[in-house]
C-alpha cells in the first residue's frame, strides 16, 4: 500500500463516525453500558533545550497514543492488510487517533479518559512512530472501565546518535547552512501501573470499577501511519540493553564429559 492511499484510508475510517470513539473532557453523568472506558496518564517529556534562557522544563503534549482495533488471529488492524476480511461494523471506527483533550492536568502529567467500542485494541503508535514491529494489545469489555496506567515516551536513539540539546541548537545557529542535520530516531513507549504519586482517577469514576488493562505482547501489523517504525519497547534500546548485559555465559559441559 503506498503512503497517499494509506493516509486516505485512515482518514476515511477515522471520519466515518466521530461519535463511535471519543476523548472525553468530562466524565458522563451515566456511563454508556455499550461502551468501554479507558484511563491513561501521559508523563510530559523533558525539554532537551531547557538550558536555554526562558525555556520550560517539560515539553507541551502535542501528540500521543494511536489505538486501533486488532484481529489477533489475522495479525493486523481490522479491515486493513491481512485483516481486510474483518472490518469493524458500519458506523464504527477502526483507528482512534490522539485528540489533545485532557480531563485532568498535573505539573508534569496529563490525564485522559477515552470512550471506545468494546473489542481487542492495539497500541498502533505514538506521534510520528508506528509500533508495527511489535506492540501491546488489550481487550475491552462493554460497560467496563480500564486503566492503561502511566505512559512515557522518548526517542529510541541508535548507538552513535546524538540527541539534541541546547548546545547543539546554539552550534547550528553559528554554523548556519553548513550545520549538520540533526539525527532522527523513532519513539519508544513504556507503561507502568499508576502509583500513589501519580494523578488519581477523574472525579465521577468509581475506583472500585476500574480494572488494570491486561497487555498482550508481540502484536504486529502493517505500518498504516506512514512514518517511522519501531517496536514499542524500542529496537535500539533492546540492542543497547543486550550489549550492556554482556555475552551469554558459556554452557557447562554435561556430566561425564
């Protein structure tokens, strides 16, 4: 599938029914028993240019998670690629793009409440990165409330790449047109359970009804976001961790040898 066609298909799916999935600005007076509700907290990224005068410590939240309905048996987003034969019902959406409408704001966090159709969903990507090489899927039952926990993201820098900082910006300004193009890297994401120091559930959400979402690892699918690709945990981060752990220990000889 070429990129323009992929973008057109995603736009058509997302625009089919804007009320099928929604990012809520407030908790409904009564939760819809035919829907599932998802809570997720975003940790704001550190500002790599915080050393410049007048710069803030964190970056504003401008992009976030892209979720998609997933066919685990066929191994793709419903209605697309290998799962083209299993589209979502008419009037429903297969992809829920990020909408910057937090229900709560903290000093270093933003809290979101999503209303979604019950199904198996996959974390399709984040911002400019598709996690098509390996991501997490999770199931949502009707009338239920789930907590994805706290998500944080950072660039998945390869060995030898240099993340930008205040110094590189100043250096590029002096170099002008001769400045080296900055390194590019896909994003990687990490989830952890909500703790006592994190934001609480939105007012109106009964805590006793909230269930921690159960992630299934290893979900793969086509890259329909048209940007960078990665594993959700980060391919480069995995390589660095493997290198840091050193070579595997030599196997001992069997008894009698």
